[in-house]
C-alpha cells in the first residue's frame, strides 16, 4: 500500500489499507523517493528521548525524596504513556515534514539572483521570476 498523504512519509512499513477513501490532494510537491524517517526515528528515540526522560526522572525522584518517598518508589514514573506517545508522534511528524519539504520543493539554481533582488527591493523583477505556470501564486501578487 502507498502512503496516502502527499506531505508525509511513513515511519513504519506495511501499513494497513486506509479505512477512509483517500482524499484527492493537489499536486503541490515534486515526486521524491527520499525517506529520512528511519534516521529521524533512531535519533529521536536514542538521543532526544533519553535526555528528556533522564532529566524528568531525576527531578521527579528528588521531589519524591523531599516528600519522604525513597527506594524503588522514588523512580516510579507518572504513567502518562498515552499523552507521551501522542506528543512523540506529533514531534516526529513535524520533524519529518520539515526535513522532507526541502527535497520536495522546486530548487532555485539562481538563489543569489533572488537574494540580490530581495535586498535591492526590486519587487518588479521578483514578480517576473515567479513561475508563470502557477496562477494561484501569480494572481495573489500586486
């Protein structure tokens, strides 16, 4: 099965068929076969999460010790697994979208030209550079 959202890449293979009929999304991104999600997931679970949870665990244990709770009980977590999982998914999707938008957008080989036009406030020349094949963008410009 193909992943149905054009601006997202799956973190797991072999996803089940969608329950709902896929939406007909406009083709706004260029075709792309790069999927950095395995690296993103690995870095997130091996580097970021342990650093976040270690600090929180140490702080929670200190708070419990201050209230007379010692031993194994001071290292018991708060059990908010559902909330943590939901936030993990949101963070992973946001990072993935940001990473993958780069290769999916149209490259500008004349970036220096665009920067110079912008710095010189040459709006007429900038407008002339807008892709004439995209009337949705062109029509919004003054």
